[in-house]
C-alpha cells in the first residue's frame, strides 16, 4: 500500500481533471495575515474558535478561502473541487479526489464535534460545501497505482493507495502515545500535543493559544500548543559559542552548563524571541552582572524552555481534563541530556524517549497496514512496534524548580 502525509492547511482548487486553477497559497505567505486580523467581519472569532477548535493563525485555510473570494473569485467559480496538499498528491497517484478528516480539522472551517465541515462557517464566508467532496477517514482506500504512475514512481501497478493526511496527527499516533499521554516534538519549534477524548474551546483556551485538531481515529481530539524552541538556542550558540561547531559545540555548551547550579546564578530568560502572544516582555535576559558566564546564560535558556513546556503542559491538562503521567519526547531537542533532565525536574514528570525517529511516516503506515488487511486495526499494528523506551525521572531539584517556576511566571507576565 501507499499513502501521503504532509503539512496541514494548504491546498488548491482544481478542475475536473485535477489541474490547479490557482497556485497553492503557502502557509508562509503573509497575504492572509490581514484577513485573520479582521475575521470578525465574517464570523465572530470566539465562536469560530469554539466551533473549529483551531487557533487563529494567519495561515489557516479559511483565510485563503476568503482571500480568493475577495481577489480571485473566478477561480472558485470555475472550481470542481478543493484538495488539500496530501489529497493533491493522492490524486496524482490514484486519480481519486478525496479529502480526509485530519486535514479538514486544520482548516478552521470545521465543526470538530461533528467531525465535518461547518455549514455555518462555510455559509458565512460564501463557500459551497460541495467543493470539498465527501470526506474520507485515514486508512480508507482511495484507489490504486496505474500503469502510467507505476512508470513514473516505480511503485508496482495495482498497489493500493490509502488516505492519510496531516503529519501532526500521524506523528503523535506513531509515537505510541496513548490517550492523555502528551508528546513533545522538540526541534526549531516545540510542539506539545496530547490525544484526548475530551476538549474545551472556550475563551480561556483561546487566551492560552491552544489549538484542537481531529485525531486520526474517530472520537479522539489532539490538543496542542507550539512555541519557538531550538531556534532560540541556535541564536544563543551563534552569539556566545561562535568559535565552535557540530558535536563539539553542543557537548561544550551542555557540559559547561551542567556545572552551574539550578537558577543559573540569578539569570532568567523569557524565551519569547518569536512573539507567540503568551508573554508581556518578548525575548528577554535578566539578572546579568559583570561576572556572568556564558554557561550560566545557556543554563538559564534551557531552564526557561523547560518552564515554557510546563506552561503548555498545564494548559493541555486543564483543557483535556487529565493529569499526565509522563511526556514522550521526540525530535532533535530530545538528544540534549541536560535539557531533558530539566524538563523532568521542572514539570515533575518523567520524560520518555523512543528509538523510532520518523514517527509521522510510522504512524501513517499503521493506517496503510490496517487498510490493506495486514492487521485488524491500527492499534493492533502499533502493538507490533518495539519502541525501546527509555525514561528520565525527576531528580532532587524539583522543589527548587517549583519555586523558580513561580518566579518565572511572575517575571513573564509583569
């Protein structure tokens, strides 16, 4: 079997043959930012968030629909269907035009309770529901590989093509996470997400910048929050350790910071170097003296990132109505031993690591296995994976960091 999983929100209108009528508007394009800022013209933001669960990011699909409606209405008038990015590629493989529920759940045009598009939202922005076609669930068959596609791809003729969708949903499933077990994807951006059967999308969750998407399995929701992670640390390393590169750079920074005490000799950092709306300060380093060492600043950066993780964890627990027993950590940031220990200490929660790194494609493959009949269910397939779990537990520094966390919150919000 074959499938496609990739990033969310993006897509394009196509004709009956699947040809693009207008180029994909990338999530990186800023033309939609003014639309999100004035979305109340179409639909009250609080109600939009409550119904769709999606935080009002400028790149949300709804903004692209409105932009095309306002600037290129003829594209929509000519359109046979709108296809999200993975569906565009699945069409190339199988000839089928089908969108899936996980991509729809990133659009800010969904009714997450109904697991379908919201007629109310679509009517408000003047988009016909029929342009999205019937939604498919991950693991459903879309078609098969034809002779011409086989010649282009090397995939055998007749290989079944299945529906997958948004990468985030398959990454969290592929990590082995059970319900109410948060997963931290640690890289340039930190993304904390949990699979939960409960969720809340009130004004409180909106203020905490939570987004709720549809899990790859029915009846489950993915509650998440993201913030700039290693991108901040990369700025620090270039500024303070410019003479080092590669493994030597990271080992030197970590080993030097391990010699410093909790609290980094009074240094505190607000890591909002990219404004995510959760801080009153923006990126800030405070407590510097003439005797401050770079190792202390680096430790303060790692501590602040762990404090930021605890903020997100508490927000997810409140929205999902659960208490996390451990956090699964994947991605490049999971290789930093000091950062991992600080996460465990500051969150007072064990941090679990898994051997598998490509959890997105691993998760999507489970739906192919189930769809092809290899396993009776995606859960049965996942049970065959040996995750080779390793766990870091909180140390004796948790009490110290409990006090420092309170100071961090006060500093961040002053």
